[in-house]
């Protein structure tokens, strides 16, 4: 596959084209294409497919995707033209305008980004199957012609410079004069990456919605436009002026007090992204559209000369998560607003990888791929997406030979089996940050290889997912055992990251994940028939649980209930124990709590919630807190907390005017588009609608709906692996109506106890 790669011998985007003649009728034609870092493919003047930013991001030294297109209907008898545009992406990162750098409070990173090659590259196979039964293959070779692209700079963080004077109208049509173009060069054999080459099977990035820009004002020399939605997007507009006139567009997630776009990420950095267009023709309307990167934000500030006009300014929102599996609507608009805010945040962060945010980092941090998995799986079809994400982890997993540099330039070996916190990881930050812990080897991040697999299996029932990831999970678990300290705890990572009180509770949080990893792997071992490993894992889980309960489970000196205090050395008898919501929830959720003390621990958990009157948790603890609140009869607290008007609260973001979820519980957070704390969506489906899988793939399901006090009606649908599940609840003056439907052949049971708690009879219709 792809014996040759061609190039324009440049690190800047380029065109490639070739004309050919078909003198026989074509039955079927298929193109296999890869341009690194990003490409667009054309036949006879038309873009092939509706993808954006192909191929999906990977670690190109280990894995490269090509994309397959059916092009039968685009070919003509006689003369044809095939062409591609190739841009930078992560393959050769361009640092013009904003590019990520570590903040000054962190030590300088001795392991910076490294380009994957010396020039951008293209490979293609165009396979013809003729009506007469013969076949032919055309490849991208040195008979192709190449030319510099109008996109003279493309930055993976959203900046692009486009020179309309370099446009080549008709470049991908037959009959175009390419005599001024150059002959394509072969990439030298020694520079061709020896990576696995696979067909891109995950959902491609596509446009899901387009938003017209609304002009708000002219401020500080800029026209300010609002698209009404924060997003990851492709800008498009038409412009007219004098050749060479420049238009600069500055995207932002928010406006400043003066009404200008505000590109400052709170207490962090200025994200000075800029899309620049240079007009190509005199006084002629011409179209500009971003090609090889995407902007992030809701607003743009437009700078242009007085002779320049623009029209049709549009932002095309893009995502890989374009197939919707679930819906939720109700008669309390606040819940609907929260749902939409989180859904749009998820969409904006699914762009080939699951990013932490579209603005500042664009890194594939792994922890939401299990913490947010249930919420996302209820909303979106995540089956193929997670197969890709977990494949990225397998390719990124460390061998014993993998090494990096320390601050002295000496080699460090992080350890065989380690799963990096980012996969793919383009700028490895392998050294722990003094006083903060490791940002690279973090158990709630690396555990996605196990827990992400677990949630995928629960939702889709696909045994192959376990087969594919079991070995990687075992290697990772063995690595984790090397990180257990003398007291039997894991505590080298970030704990409950994002906790508004900075109560990270590392020993509690991280060791609970060690236990969860062990019991999930034991379940996988049972499914696969690995009896000996199952026994080892169960024994290890019991050891972890016994030590955890011995050292962390205490009787509260004043309240009298049993509770998990946050680890301190070693005084457990002081008057005030540090109790956090997450420290109670994780051992409850993963059944670490002794049965004879579970009821007491639930009391302690309720105490931590009522004492604070809000969720005091970061992204790591929050999903377990919400789920335990629902599991143990505290849905009313969940309802109250998410609708608070002040942070921490989901509704507080709505009152702040946000259309996507912020990174932390605060007004004007660092990032305004982080899905890492969107866990409440899981509760919408299994807490309010009460759709709970009791067997993998929803082969058996419990329906246990709950009606929040402010709600009188809701409708929820979920297209499970077995088919469509629907729940509709409506409260009347004298009764509550419940309509529930499950696919034929699915075992189900209905529990109306939550609905009856309001005092009205429930009628199933």
C-alpha cells in the first residue's frame, strides 16, 4: 500500500494534480488518499466527499490513516483531472501566531514537539474496475504537477493566512494549463515513515451546522461579529477590494468590557489566533474558506481597509460526533439549556481526537474518554470514535525502551506499560511539576484503556473491544503496581483535578481507580477465559480494598457515622476530619465499602452534599458523586445543585451567557469550551429518564424514571445497541402518566418508586 509518497519539497501547503484519459466504461472507481498533515481531494473540479480535516490526528511515527472514497460518479469518459490540497496539521506544526507553550509556573519542557518530516507529503491510489472486467491502478507519482497553495501559512491552533493572488481557478479540472507548475518529487525512502497504514474507520469530521455572523459594533477599529454559538468551526466569507488588500479576523470565545473580542484565556495566555485573507483580484467578489485548520470561538473581530467589503460571513461548526443517538426535552427550559450547552461542547471537542478544549491546548487528554463516556454515549454514537481513541492509546503505550530527556539532558525511562495522559501526545511533558504531581502518568487518565473499554462494552456489548484492549490494560495495571507507595496508595498524579477548593485527595481518588482497574480487568479476564489472571486480579483487588478501608475508613468523632477521611499522616483522631464528596462517592460507586458500613457511608455522603449545598468536585470525582446521589435517593439534591444561580452550577454558566461549558466552576473560566465536567448528561438519561443498562449492550434494561420538582413533563429517547428506548412522563393534577417503550427482545423492568415518591399514583400507558 502506498509504495510512493510525493511532495512539493516544502513545509507549506501545496496543490497536486494530474490529468488522465478514460477510454473505457468504468463500473466502479475507488480512491485511497492520504495527505499529511491534512488534505482535501478533488476530481473534475469537485471536492470528493463532505469531510473536513482528513485524516484524523494520530502519532504519525506509529499510525497513519488513509481515507477511502467512492469516486465512480465523478469520472467521465475522456479527459479527467484528479487533485489534492495538502496542509500542515500536526505533521509539521507551524508556530506563526498562537501556538501552545507551557505556562511560566511550569519548568521548561526538555521534550518539545518534533516535526514528523522535512516536507508535507501526499499518497494516492485510484483504482478502476472497468465494465469489461479489467482493472487498473493509478498512483500519485512524479508525473503529478505541484504548486504552492494560496494558504501560505496553516497553524494547527486555528490561524491561517490565505493569499488570494495565488489562487489557481480551475486547477482541478481537465484542460487546466499547469505548464508553470513543477514536477512532483518523490519523498526519499529514508524519510518515509515506517508507520502502520490503516483505513480511517472512525466518523470523519463534518460540518453539522452553519451560523451566519451578526454584526454587533465597530470597536477599536474592528467590526465585531457574533455567530451566537461557541464552536470549533470553519470560517467562510466573500470579499471585494483591491488586490493585496488584507482582511484579518480574530476569533474569540468572549467579548471584553469594551465590546472588542477578548482573546485572553483567564490568568493564562493570549490566544492570538488570526485568519488573514489577501484579496486576489481587483474589485471582484471572491470566496475565502479555511482549508487545513479550524478556529475556536463565538465571535470574530474583523480588521480591514475602507476599500474592502465583506459579505456572507459564516461559521461552519464541525465535529466527528455528528450522529445523534439520544434526545431529552422537558418543560423546564433550564434543563434544556444545560443539555444543549453540554452537547455543543462535546461536538466542539470531537475533532478527530477528543480534545480538552479547542482554544488553548487542543490536546487529546484521555480522562474524559471514561469519565464522560456514559454521558456522550447516551447523546452520540461513540462506538467507532472510542475504537479510534483506544487504538491511539495502544499505540502510545510505553515500552521499556521509551525514553525522554530530563532537565539535565539525561535520559529518563518512564516505564513499560505506562499510558500517557495524552494519546496521541505531540508535546510530551513527562516530568512531574513540583508541588502539582505528574501531568503525564496519571491514573484517572491512563485508566481510560481499561475503564473506557468497560463503558464501551456496557453500552455497545462488543466483546471485540475487550479482546483488543485487554493486553494493553494488563500492561498498564502492572505499571501501576510499580507506582504503589509503601502505604499501599497511588498518589503521584493530580487527584480530583478541577476541585474548586483544591481538595485533591490524591490517595483516596487515585487508589480507588487502582481498585476499579483491577475489578474491571478481572471481569474482562472472566469474559475472555483467562482464569489464572482473573484470580490474580481479584486477589489484588481485595488487597487494595482491605488496605484502603483499614487506613481511610473511620468513625466521625462528632457525627458518629463511618466515613472516608482524606488521607493525612497518620492522625485520624483529630476533631475535624477532611471529608470530600468524591472521597465518599468513589468507594461507594466501585463497591469498595464494607457492606455492614455502607449505610453509614451513604449518610456521610449525604452530609457532604448538604453541608456544601453544591457539588464541590472536580472532573474526576464529579461523575461518581452525581451517580451515587441518584443511586442512593438524593436526586432532589442533584436537581437543586445543577440549577443554582451561582457557581459551582451548570445553570450559572447559562446565566453567564455561555453556549458551551466552562473548564472550571467560575465566571470567565480559562477555557469556555471544556466538556470534562459535562457528566450531568448521564443523569438526565439514567437519573431522570431512568434508562439503566443491566446487561452489556442494553440487552436488559431497568426503567426507573424520576420527575424533578420543577418539571411536569419530559420525553427521552435513546437508540441503544438493541434499538430505540423511549420514556415519556407527564404529571397531571391527580396522577402521573408514564409511557415506556423498549425494543423487542430486550428484557426490561419498570420501577415507579421515584415517581410515586411525590405522592401521586402512577399510571403506565
